[in-house]
C-alpha cells in the first residue's frame, strides 16, 4: 500500500513538474511572440536571452534592442539598447479574478535611447492594437526603476544633439494605469518619484545652448545645479553671423529649486504649478552691438507674453537672491562698449503666471546696488489679464556719484557728468501705448560735458550752452527736492526696458531744466 502511494505521489509530482515545465515553455513562447509580433509592425525588438520563472512570476531579457520605424517609409526614427529588462512578482490571482495586471517591480538597466526628430514622418502614427486591450484592464506596478540611462535627441542640424543627458536614474512607486487614465495625455498616476540626472545639454537656438549639472526630483521638489546658458559664438563673431540685432547673452545660476510643483493636462491643456521657485546667485551678462541692423519685430510687454503662453502657468512665489546683471552696449567699432551693472540684487515676485483672476497683480520687489555702490529699490506690477497691459514701475536710487555713469554715457551718449545725485525717485504709470512719469530729485553741483565724437575731448561751447539750462543744484529752485513730470510713447519694436529708459530720460529733462 505504501509503495502504491509513493508511486501515485511520484506520478502526480512528475505530472506537476512536467506541467510546470510545459507551462513555462508556453509562457516563454507567448512572451517571445508578443515581443516579435504583438507590439505592432513599426516596433522591432531583439534580445540575446529570455529567462522566465512561472513559480515567482518573473521574467528577464538580456541585451535588449528596440527600434521604432515610420509606417509611411519604414525609416527608423527611434532606437534603444539596454543591458537588461527584468520583471518580478506578477500576480496571477489579480489577473484571473480582478481583471488587473499587478507586478511588484520592473527594472530597466542601462538604456541608451536615441530619437532622430528629423527622421520622423509628419503623417506617421505608431498606434497599434494591444494584445490585451488596456481599455478592459487595470495595470498596477509597485515599483518602476530605470538606472544608468542616457537620452539623445537629434534634429539633423549640426554635429551636436538637440538634447543629451548624462547618466540618469528614475524610480516611481505605486503606478496605476486604468481604462480611464489611458485616455489622458499622461496615462498613468504614481505616488512618489525619484529622479537623478548627472548632466543635461540642450541646444536652445542656432546661437546658444544650455548646460546643467546635477538635476534631482524628490517628492515635490526639483533642484537644478549649475544651470548655464552659453553663447556658441564670441561677441565679435556673433555680430558677423547675425542679419539683425540679437543680444550676446550669458547666464549662470549655481542652484535653482522648485517646491510643491505639479505638471498635468486638463482638456489637452498643459498645466504647470508650483508654490515656490528659488534662484540663487544668478549672474547675467548681456552684450548688444548697435552696429547690427535693428530687429524691427514687435516686442510684447511681459504681461502679454505671460498671457499668450501656450500652456497654463501658476507660480505663487519666486525668490531671487544675490543676483548680478551686467549690460554692455557697443555703438561704434573703434570705441569700447559702454557698461552698466546691478549687483547684490534680491528679488521677490508674487503671482507669476497666467491663471490668476483679473485684478490679481503680478508684483516684483527688488533691492540691490547700481554701479557697485548706489542703493536701488524697484517695485513693478501688472495685471496679466488686463488686455491694455497697464503697468506701474517705480524706483528710488540713492548716493550716485554722477561720474559713475560715465562708463556707459561717454561711449554711447558722448556725454560725461560731474556732481552728486543724492536721491532720485520716479514712478511710471503706463500701458502698451503711452505712459506718464513723475520724478523728484536731490542733487549737488551737477555739470554736463558734451564730448566731441572723434576724440572724446570736451566741446566747451556745447557744454557751456547745456549747463546754462541745467539747474546746478536741486536747491536752485528753493526746495530740497526738485519735481518733474513727463509723458512717453512706446516704440513697440523696442523692449520694455527701453520704454522705461525713455520715461526716465523724459523725466530727467523736465526735472533738471
């Protein structure tokens, strides 16, 4: 009897083992068929080895290669290589009884993705029929990991990629795809994200590029280290290749942090929100060559630029600390560029975006130094939803030796100044067409020197005439401060800050003469 039991048990075990082996072979064949046929005619996948374990619900692909082609002309526009793709703990119970696919983890190791944007056929679509329609299933994944990834995007222009990442890793938890979510632009939800990119390079235009150091996203915070916007040409070379005016711009930001951010789609509209954006110690250098032909395209004001963004933006607060701005302007080839600078700038911006209700103003408050030593305070506000683009721009400047302006005024205005500007206040109320400026000043022993254009020597005659009309001291009119007001009309082919300068210039003329 005992012997018969053992024989029966042995037969059962043999049947079970045989069935298990057969089931693994069948499962392996099904996976192979899906890889080769189930992903559509535009997707081609190859691998060196496939391992499947029915017992623990796992699978592993080694040395994976995937390419995606156009339907129209079979040209390959995307390819990926990866050292390994592994899947762990597929729940058969959830699949059989709950109509959902539940997997413990998927890990993609060392993928290198290349996308050739210029090879993508405009009329091409790569949709295909899923072997298991997602419209009928829920997909749950506890953990998804990508490690040691690299991404490269090319557009056929030049030798450098449009985008290139260094070593990158991604970790998502509690991923869920439902019949409802697959209809959305972002077809999944997740609980937590951990992203690390050790460097990123983006070609931003034909004239400059952007590089970063490490980028991390953890929880609801994104941090970008060493963001640099750099020109591809030297100042002189850029002037040679341009057919119309464009600034030679260099921007360096040691650290940028975004807190409590969210990216989503609603009715096919992209929404970007954040509670706080912090920019630490940005250094901006702008060089303009006035010898290059003007760019006569209309320049919208900042309120219109925000209002017309192709996506929805809402950032509650922006903090910029210890910023530096240097502006150079070159008027003639044989003369040096004039320079002005702003240092130690701290800025607070509230309600930056285009989603706020009408009446909620975007505000900027800035404090810093003008020309290294003169305290400057600026308050600027506008309503993004106001179609007239009304704005207010007010500032105060203290303790400015007039000679400090000469680095800019001598090469560009052929004018030098002497004396002391003790205090200047101005308040500009304007819109996209016209503006009014109110100004009051306190100054001492102010003199104007008109220079000859050929050798920068003082033109005594013109200087003398000019000083006849300029009040030497603000007390000349019997008061500590001297007041003035003026109007200005905007040249819409010039920038907002050119508009501010025209207001200041007109206010100075009315105040000092």
